[in-house]
């Protein structure tokens, strides 16, 4: 557990491992039956150990009430079963009328990686839900609920978004869609349910 009342003194992405719940740099990482709560710079920050890349798996894992990013993956091949990210907080005030970062703030930022995510929930986050940046992301059986920005954004990646539920989105109040695909290479969106989203 971190303390959400104590804001990190470090700037975003300042190469300082302050206020991160789990930092892992490796080639074979497994996380299961775990809850990471209340950190201000990230719930988890995970990168491969070398240029060849590595693997990470999540099973029955929850990130809640973390700041900036709930989960950041870089240069990894990831699988997830029943992974949930709730209540991400914006530590800095973000003015979306000026610009957006494609990976921040984000419940889950997947960068230069691949991810197969099955089951779980992405809800109540102050920012993006899942951010796919130059990655290959497949997500199915996930409930996206009450996220402030797009539940799923794809920037220069490829995505397979099938059999999910998108509900109670607040993205439209920010002039954003529930799913935003931007300059990507390929997208499949199939058999999803969209319900009770803001108009």
C-alpha cells in the first residue's frame, strides 16, 4: 500500500523510482493474487531486461487508486487473466483542451509490447482506460465502466477488441469516443456491448 495523500516530489518519468508500487525489470515476470493500491507515480512499472524482450503474466491482480498510470508495460510480451484497474488518479492537472498524451494518465499503458488480456474490469479512471502505443493488444471479456477519457486508445499499434462491455463512459463529455483508434496498423472491434454511455 502507498499513501495517496503523499504526492511524489518527482516530475513525471524523471527516471526516479519514487512512489511506484512494483518496479520490475526482467525477462520472466509473473504476478498473481495481488493488489497494488495507493501509489502516486504508478501502480506497477515493468520493462524487459534487455533488447530481446521478456514476458510477464498477471492472474487475479488488481491495481487501485494509483496515480499517473496504474500499470505501465514496456518491451514485454504480456498475458492477463482477470486483471482489473480501478480509480486511477491524475496527480497533475491535465488540460485536455491543449493536448493529450497518448499514454498518460492511463489505467494501463502498453508500449512497444504485446498483450493478451482476458477478463477483469477497467473502471472509474481519471484518464485513458487501456492505452496501446505501438503495440499489439487483444482484449476480451473486460468491463470498461465510468472512465473519464476513452476506455481504449490505440496509437500506431494494432488491436483486437472483442466481447467486452463499455458502459457509463464519461468520455463524451470530453469530446472523446469510447474507443479511439489513431494512426494504427490494424483493428478488429467485434461483439462488444456499448450501453449507458454519456451523450
